[in-house]
């Protein structure tokens, strides 16, 4: 029986996915295992090819998301974004999926912050494109990206246009009043912009969770702003991931409690 799963990335030791998936499998009565495996950049295709029939699937994190979308049969979201974060090893071959889009939606729904019209996204990479696709599904009408070099936001702007947004790209730190800021910048990279973000936003969503809490989330919380964390996003996308792997899922609260417990364990 296929019962082995893992998260693969480089680095990957920081990942909270093992804690979330292990808790979910226990709640579902499955004796499955879930580990973290460090796979060097470019090594994902060979790693997947070497897995035996005990393996059910993989969660995939950086830097392998683009490679994951090229493995097996990608779903519609993975094809559109060019990145995947889940590989299911079926008897007829691997299939790849992107669950980050539903992750954003579920995280916003859980924090009851899904009724917004105008959003500024920090960054224009794969996670920013997933956020953009999610926002198009919850009725957001105005989107802007802020990046160090607006000339490198072409893919993000192209997707925004395809989704019907009249979107723009601005330099990071440009004053811009908005209902929500979503940071998709690498861990700690958003911290230098925290004061500016807090000044222009009514609520803040930071897709990173390492270190915990991020400087941006701390600044927003101290200012009394509602926040959505990277753990919320991780749990939201894991719900669909677990359903794809196990054919059933658990509520987001179960996953958040598992992640919070693991964070406390590491901090202790």
C-alpha cells in the first residue's frame, strides 16, 4: 500500500508540513508517514523517478515548484501558473497540482478577511501569481504589485491582464493606501518595508512563517491591524493537498493547532 509521503525542498528543515500532515493522517485514522527530504536544486525529477511503490506523494517547496509542474500530468492551475506544490504518485503515473491558490482563499476565509476590493501584493514571483489568481476568485477588483524592479513584473502583469485586472507595478515602498497588503517576499525580506506597509494597509497577510512570527506580522499586530500568517496559508493549502493524497481532509483548525504546537516545541 502507498503510505509514504514527504515534503521536498532545499532547504527544508524549517518546514512545518510534517507536523501538519502527520496530525491530519492521525485524525483520519491513517498509519501513513510524512518526512522532510532535502533535494538539491535540479534533483527533483531523479528523486521522483527513484521512488518505489510505497510512496503516495510529495509536497513540494522551493526551489522545485517549476520542476514539479513538469512532472506527470499537471492540473489546470499548475499549467496556468507554471508551478506545482504537490505530486501524487498514482498507479498510472505521477500527477502534479498547485494548491497554493486554494490555500490563499481558505486562509482569508478562516480569518474572515476575504471581503476586500483593493490589494497590494509585494513581489511578483510564483507565490504572487498564486495570490493574484486567488484574488480573482473572491471578487477583488483592484490589484497592484510592488517589486524592487517593476520591469521584472511582466509575467505577473500578463496574468493580471488575462484575469481581467487593470493592474500596475510599482517600486517597493511606494506609498499606496489599500485595504490589504499581501507579502510574498522571501523570509525576512519584507521586514525592512514593515513600517511603510503598516502605514498604508488596513490588514496584512505575510506568506512567510519562518522565522516565527515574521517582523512584518509583528509590526502589523502591534499596530492593531488584522493579520493573516504564513501558517494560515500553509494550513489552507495543506487541506487540499491532504485531500489529493488521502481522498479526505481535516478542518483548518486541526492543522493550525499542529503547526502552532510544533512552533512552540522548536522555540522551547
